[in-house]
C-alpha cells in the first residue's frame, strides 16, 4: 500500500489542493456559489476514486454530497461522514500564505481546510480508491459529505431522516478530530456538545459623548462585561441556573483510566505560550476539556475600535458566547437555561436580546466495539504503538443526531494534531499524517 | 446686528460648509493632508473676516492656526480658542447623509463637525467680522484654532509655552460646549478632566479551537470582562486604588445651587430611550456628570465578530477605557494609578499591557468674574432669560493647561444642544443656535 501512495503522491495532493482552493465558508452568504462548486468537485473526485454514483442533494442550506459503491448485501457497510465547508479565514493578516492557495512548507500543507475537514475527508477517498483499484474492497461504502458542519449542520438531520434507507450502514466512520501526538496515536471515544448564543445589549438609542453622559447613563459595554463576568464564579463553575443538572459525573475508576493518557502540562503551556492554565476547580486539564462542560466568549465588540481614542458611550455592545456540553446535557435545554439566566440578570437600564446560533449534543463511543478494535489495530500497525482512548473537547453535533436517526455508532479516527491550529490563521496538516491516515483507514477496512 | 446676519446668512453658511467638507479627522493618519488643507482654509477665512494676520504654525502633530487684530495696548484682549479637528465619522452606515457633505434638514446643519467644533468656532469669526465691518470693535482679538483637540491636544501646551508673549490676553473665550436647552441657556463654569487608556489582554499565542481548549485555557475576552467588571463596584464607585484621594467634595450649599438647574429625569430618559439611569450611589444625574468622576469603556473587541458563529478562543482581547476626572484629580496621576491597578488584578494565565492615550485636567471658572457677567448679560439679551451656571461633564483638557500657562481664565459660552449628538452619527447644529450664538458673542464684546 505504501508503494501505491508513493506512486500517486503528487496526484493525491493536486486533487486535494483543487478542493482547498475553493473558499467554501459556510457561514458567509457571499460564498454560496463556492459551496456548490466545492460539492460538485467533490462528487467528481468520488466518481474518479471508484464510486458507482455520486449525487448532490440540495437542502434548505448548503448541498449534501452522497456517493456509494455497493458490492452486495452479504458485505458489511461503512458510512463515511465528513464536511467540505470551512471556517472563515479571518484574521487574514495573520496568515503567512493565502488561506485559499495551499502551500507546502516544512512538511505540512497550509490552507484553510487543510485539516478541517477537507484534508481529513480526502484521506477516505484515497483509501477507498486504493481498495477499489487493487480489488481488495470487501465492504459496501457510502459517503456523506455535508457543507454545514461549521454552522451546526442545520439541514443534515432532516435530510438523513428522509434518506434513512439509503444511509443504512453498520458504522459511521469519521476523520474530523485530533490525536494526542505523532508518537501517541489516540482514538476519540467521546465528544462534547455545543450551545452557541449571541447577546446584544442596547443602552441609549444613539452613541453618546462620554463626557456629557459618563457616570449617569449605563454603558452597554460595561453592563455586558458585568453580565459575562458573572457567568463563571471564582471556582470556575458556570452560574447559569440548572446548568449542571444533567452532567454525568465520571466514576473515580473512569477518571483514573483517562488520566493514563500521556500529558505534559509544561509542554502544553509552552505550546500555547501561557503562564498558567485556568479552569474548573477540582479537575485536571484533560478532564476540563474532556469530561467537563465550559463557557467561552468567542467574540465581543462595541464602541470605537479604531486607531487612537474616541470618547463615546456606544449605543450597543455584542458578544458571541458558546458552551461545550457533556453527556447528558441537552443543547436545546441549555440554550434555554442560558437565555432565561441572561434575561434574569439584565438590569433595567439597558435592553438585552439573546439569539441562538447552532448547537448539538455530545456523545460517547464504546471502546469494546468491533469497530473500535479494528481501528485500534490499524493505527497500531501504522504508528507502531497501540492508540490511547481519549475524550475530545470539541463537538461534531451532527454525529449525535446521526447516531440516533440511523441507530449506528460513529467511530472517530482523527489524524489532526494540536499544531494544525484549525479554525485559526495558518491552519495546516502534516503530510506525514495525511499519508499515514490513508494507510490506517485502508487497514481499518481490512480488520473491520 | 440681526439685519447684518440676515443679509449675509447664505455666505456665512457657504463659508462654514467649505470647512465642514474637509474631513479633518485628527486621530487617523490618512487625514494628515486634510488637516493642513483645513488649517489653510481657516486662515483664509480669518483674513477675510478682518484679521490683520493669520498664520499657520507647524507642530509635532497637526498645525495651529493663529490670527489677530490689534487695536492698541489701551484695549482689553480676548483670546478665542477653538479646534478645527473632528472625531472619526464611523459607524458610517448610521448617518442619514454624508458626514462630510453638509446638509440642512429640519432647521439644522448635519455634518461631522457641524457643532463640534467647526460650527461653534465659526460663530466667533462671524461675530468678529460684524464688529470689524461695522467699526464697533473695541478689543484686541486673538484666535488660536488647534487641530488636535479630539486627540488630547498633545502639541498645543508646548506651543503656547513657546509663544506666551504673543498670546497675552485677558480672557480665553471658547464655544465648544452645550447649553441646557434653547429655553434654558446656561454657561459652563466647570469641566471634567480625562484619562484615557487602552488594555490588551493576550492569552495563548494563537487563536484556539474552543472545543479542544475550552475549559482549560484562560480566554482573554472572559478575563478582560472580569477585570472591567471589577473596576466599578455595586454602588457605582470606581475601585482603582487611590482614585478618589484628590476628589474635591462639594459643600451642601454648592450642591443645592447646582440642583436649581432645571432637569426633567423623565425627559432625559425619553430622549435617550433608556428604562433607567445608572450611576454612583448618593448623587443625582446632574451631579454624576457634573461634579463626580466616572469610568467608561469606549470600545471593546476580540475574537470573531462577523456573521454567524465561530468557535474560537482568541489570542487577544482589547478595550479602550476612559475616566472623567473632577478637580483636583490629576490626569497623569490617575493614569498611573489605573495602570498599577490593572497590573495588580491581571491573573497569571494571561499577559496584560496598558497603554495611555491622551488626558488632561478639569477646571472651575469663577461665576463672579467680569467676563462671566458679560457673557450672562449677552445671552440674556438674546434668549430673553438669564443663563444658569452649569457644570459640564465633558473635557477640554487643553483649557486647564492654557489657564496655567497664560495665567488667564477660560470662559465657556457654548451653544450646542444635547440633540446635536456630537461624536455620533448625524451630528448636527441648529441654525437658530448658530445665528443666536453669533449675536450673543458680538454682544459679549459690547459688555466685556
């Protein structure tokens, strides 16, 4: 298999780059034509890789690409999930090369989507191509690639419900996560859910001169800061009433198992260039991202943000706030509690509005399953060490929905690394991980 | 005089509009050529109005325009101060007409600078022109118009120190403030000082995926909100250590005098469209802006602020924060206390930097003075009622400096109104106030 990859290496990269060049940013309306273009290119690549058919299904949002190769009912069926949409590329000035013109530097591909998720989903196409062309495919394979993962997959659940029969499979195979390091491969056995909301605080109906009104009129930025600050107490607990009601507490034994994952706090702080970590009292760093919920302000803005100084009390202040959730917290319920809490702490001197962005539930994957064991064996063969089960802090909300709708478990074979800085400037993907990933995925089919 | 104004009305407006069309935004480097152009146009208008000479003095920053007409040493001398620079016009989308293409709507001029301060300083040119052309001038008149008031006048104090002799006068006459209402004229007898700083909080050295790191790594926006929230306590007191040390407490008698200024809280709230006011416990709204210091966030930004949602822990968060000061608070001392306080509350998990923008001290003007009395008589003649002495909340930091350098008091005859929304979109200036102001200023010379 290594020879096949080596012989086709340049073509693999050319094909991936053709996807990376399309700025398929799902959250920005202006990129709608790019979404369609990206879906079409993906369908083309699926057919070229060996799919019997590849279709583009329109949805209320961005299209879903579905492709399959059916050998017969006597074979097991793998459903590959991925997403071809990407996060916005800003702040653009912090990129060292054009986010939509992929560049190889120091053994890595630099581009928006290089890892998340174009780079990772593309490994599945190439592992599939290898199996087809070498006559070693022994499974039916189905692919769903959606264009709305980064905005919370608003259309896919309904689409999957509608096409339940077509999607019948034994496992959902996904590469959209990280592993601990190149030396310590890991398989994600749980992910957090997400609730994402936006707060708008309106004070006076116009911007005011801060000299004339300062001290007498509530400043919406100050009020917003007060409200945000009150959401987390000094022990790192979230103060939203009812927030922890459904949080599953892990047993001491389970916590001990997770603690076996290698983790070096010094290296972690050095990688991030931070003086100290910060989080919920009573939990380790890995627990804080793996098994505990959290709340972050993802964006804040209000008033004068240009060069120099402007003495203004702005009319409005805004913040985007998201919460990562753990089993059994329900995303919709948490969003409701958050709205209620914010309105309950909003003072009379301002008007406060809360709106919801996307959300989704977290989930757990059984380590004992046949699929997990096959993935473990495949990765061990490629990396030379047995992968560690880990709990990822991120969210792929749609997977919990697909699990429920289709009645099958997801399996997360992710090949990203922390250094890839997905969602950030200079997103990258190591070439070595890209090629090892193709190999490990092909081996998964052998052992599954 | 009314006839003179009526006969020349259109020319007055044409001339003013020629100033308003120049986007002399002092805080933005790109407008440097506009600053020079505006200074030149102003010098031209001063000569046309009757000045013996009008010169442009370069400074380290934007130029100072100085003009004078000297009748002889036997006459008293009035030094008119004003500024030709303006605040940035953004947010542009909230203007109903081009900020730099003045428009008359509903009896008011709409443009950036219509009031602050091009509209107000121009009244002085036209009152002066009237006195010169009708042979009724009985004072030496000097004009200083600077181009850096909106950025804290960094060059003018040194320039004034250098040209002390040239600037000798008996009074500094200024129109750069508001009066209570058209029905209730008022004269400002005190202004607040200003300290303006900027905070930058840096967490991780790159933007992070909030799923992978959320809960374990300090989010600079959350930290910034915590710090800002802690700056004002629940009673509206500023918590910066030593902040109130030099605040002059007014006597019960003085507070009672100030309370005589007509003020309708219901109207005030209605004008601003707010449900309630908010400020320091134990003080009225007028006291909160007139005799008490305050702290406001003038701008805040960090993370993703675009359309939709992005799950990011940003590397940085920023805020612009200003404090209005009262006698005898020293702007430099307060800026130092603020820096020290912020560094003392900055947690180890982030890096915090504080930088200073402009600042200046507040001042008081004696009501019993001859100049105040002359202004009062002039305004009473134009408005039909005796003006009320008031304490403005705004700051013209340079006036405290000029007072100290030249040894003469400022007199604030301001004709702006709250409705003019200076520093905001749709800044305007009522034509009636513009023409009444010219008349009142000309009468001031008669009674001074």
